[in-house]
C-alpha cells in the first residue's frame, strides 16, 4: 500500500476543494487531528501497521466535507472505499479505517483502541490552550449555517458538551483531561 500517495492525494483535494467557509472543518483541522493521532498512537505504543492505519483515518476522517456537511462521516467512508484501493489498501485495512472514521460521529462510539485514539485526536483541542480559538472557528462555521445565533446559547452548548465529554484512552486523559476541565470552568465563570 502507498500511504504517501494517499496522503498527498487527500491533502491536495482538501486544500483545493473545501469550501472557504469551513473555518473549523478545514485542512488545518485535518492536519491537527493527524498530529494528535500520531502523538496518542505513540503513547499507546501502536505497532507500525496500525500507526499507518490511524494516520490514514485521520487524514480522511472529514474528507466527506468535500461533498456534504451533515452525514460527512458517511461521505468520508464512501470516498475511502472508492480511492484507497487504488493506493493498494486491502479490504480489511479499509474496513478498519472506515470503523475509525464512523466512530468520530457524535456522539462518539469507539469499539477498539484505534477508534478510541482517533476519537480522542479529533477532540484533542478540548483540553488545550488553543481551545477558545478553535471553538470560535466552529462557532463561526455553525453561525453561517444558521445553527447558532446567540452567543450565550453557544457557550451553554459548550458547557454541556465539555461536561458530557470523556476521553477514551489513558494517554488522552493524561494529556488533556485537566486542561479540558479548566476550559470548562473558564466558560462557566463567564455565566456565574
């Protein structure tokens, strides 16, 4: 299988074809998830083949945004199924990549370690210093789609989401749990 060619293919498509009003679901998000997935996979001591699968899933997890906003995970799976065989990926590996992508659909529902890692990588920013900046990009994206109009409603939604979210892997919990709690408390302080 040719991971490098599959990487170049999807990065080129995301860079040139994603709509400019995808402020959150953009190429930077994909690259951020890739970096987070690699970090977590190393911490979880994945072997080389699984590392390649997780990197591929990270690169393709939001590729469905090229076609649809709602249901983009399913669109991502369709794209994976159509292009990865051309890069030499076998049926079993494609099935595992599809499982990882579908696990990121909210509410997240991972069934194995690889799916847990990708889910944690996808929401890694919740427990980082750049949380508010990234969250603002998502708010802008949703605002343009008519999904959020009132700032107070957005932040109440963020309180609910952060309060109900849990990382799956021990590595993500170790790296991000406390800062996620700090971010949640900072939002709550705005409304107390």
